[in-house]
């Protein structure tokens, strides 16, 4: 593939970085060398193939990373792909804590990027869990059974909003906390809104 040019709209991201500047600039060179188009999405450098997101560079306090949007579909012979949280279904990260490991892994990183490009070229799709696959907390089920309007309103929400509530309610370890969360969000559900609306 032909190396792509830097997008000036993305330069600010690399210029503002303090802690990880050298590392993310190296990641940028590696990914651009693979022929992807550089864009700015979600305030981060995002690399696309025919407008499809392939990989993103982002930074955190403890590390910087490549995020592969369909990372779950990639082979991982090196065992370096990380699932950020148990609820992330598709994306996977490769994390870095210093420039030396990025330089040492450059060929491996390109191999992962090229595989991600092939995933896009052949049109592979990630099969996401359906709302029914998510655990229904008994505290919420109890309310749905006793408040018909709540059941109707919840079922009218988009699948993504339903999943958001189910995950949020389920994450509480104690029943009391789950009950409090359910009570707090009933008005929002009745208004047809998701957690972030």
C-alpha cells in the first residue's frame, strides 16, 4: 500500500500531547505507512479505509493505544489485543507505555493493521449481542411486572438504550443499589430517554 499523507486537521492532537507525544507520533507514522486515510473523529486521530473506521490512536493516563474497531475479528498470535471492559463487544486495544516497545513492535503492529484492513475489504461484520442476551436484573424485572407503563416505555426504547440500562442496573453488586438505580431512572425511561439523553 502507498503511505498516506498527514491530515493537518489532526495535527493539533499530536501537538497538544504532553506525556505520550513521542509514542503517538511513532504510532501515526506506522499507521500512515499502511495506506489508511487520516481523519479526526471523537477528538482523536482515526484511520479509515473507504470511510470505514479501522484503527484509532488514543491516550490515557497509564498508556497510549491503538484501538481496532473490529479487533474481536482479528487473529491475535502475539496475545497483545486487550478488551477494555467486559462489555466492549467489538473493539480491542494494543497498549503501549514507552517508545521502545512501539519501535520494537513496528512490524507486528503493521501486520495487525493490514489484517484489520482485510477485515474491512471483505466486509466482515461483528455479531453483537441482542438485548435479550443481557442479564435482566430481578429488581428491574419486578418493576416492569408491576408498572405496565414502564414495561411499554422500556420496550419502546432503542435496543442500544435498553442495553445501556440493563448494563448499568446489573453493574451494581448489591440488590439495594440496583433498586436505587432502577427507582432513579424510572422517570427517564417513562420519558422515552436513554441514560445519556
